[in-house]
């Protein structure tokens, strides 16, 4: 198998950053569940261009500093190419790793 084939059929790791604990979980738990459901449906349909979506999820626990920490961790350590998160995380208070500053793609399910 060529390197090109390996690169294009490898699973696509995507970050999922929603609080499932703490006060923000009232909103973000449903966003998390919807994201998981969408990922399952995409994978059941053959993935994206034949690539399975593999979520890498963290729970920032409604702590504004933790959002920045986990966003940076997803990008740097986990090497995800996209983060699915809430709109209020464009510039997390805990750091400048929220996507726009780091020029990282982010999918925002609650954007109006």
C-alpha cells in the first residue's frame, strides 16, 4: 500500500470539547451527545471520504481555564485536525489555544 493510500484511509481524529460536569453541563451535555450521535451516523455511512471519524473527547468541567488547556492538548499532544466545541470557546479565558488564535479549524454546533 502506498503512503498516499495509507494517509487517506487512516482514521480522522477530531477533538470534542464539551463540559459534561459542572454548571455548563446543562447545555454542553446535549451538545456532546449530539456530536457523538452525528459521528456514529457518519461512520455508519462510510465515514468522510472513506475515513472513520475517531473522537478524542475531554470534559473541561465548566472550568474556563480547562477549556484552553484541553484545546491546546488536543492540538499539540493528540494532534487532532479539528475541534468540535461551543462558540463561547473561540477565545477561552484559560489560554490562547481556542482555535482562532492557533488557526485551528473548529466546528461550532451552536453558532447562530
